[in-house]
C-alpha cells in the first residue's frame, strides 16, 4: 500500500467550525474523528478518486521496479468559496 493514505489533512467540524487533523487513510476507512469541542465527525470519501490515485501509484511503483524510485505526493484541499 502506498504512503498516500498517510497524507495528513485538516477537517473542519460542520457543527462548530473547529479544525481536526486526520489522514487520507482515515477518510478512505470512513473513520470517526472528534473535534476539540467533542463533536463526532464521520469521515467519508465523496467518490472513488482516492482509490483510483492509490491504484495508479501502486502501478507506477511496480513499473519502475522494486524500491528503485521514491517519490512523494502532496495532496492539498482547496478552500470553498
């Protein structure tokens, strides 16, 4: 499994607006996190994009050989307007 799932993200609590730290793996696994004010937030991917990206990265890793090439993917979330 790629390191993609270890990518940290910041989630905004829909009830109070506090920020909560999580990972993309938490989102894919549909885990629950708790904001500093005690509100439970169920993380859920909006679509299957994360799985597609992870599968593509795994294919790339296999294509270039076992452990010969290392790369890092940074994922950012745009703020809604």
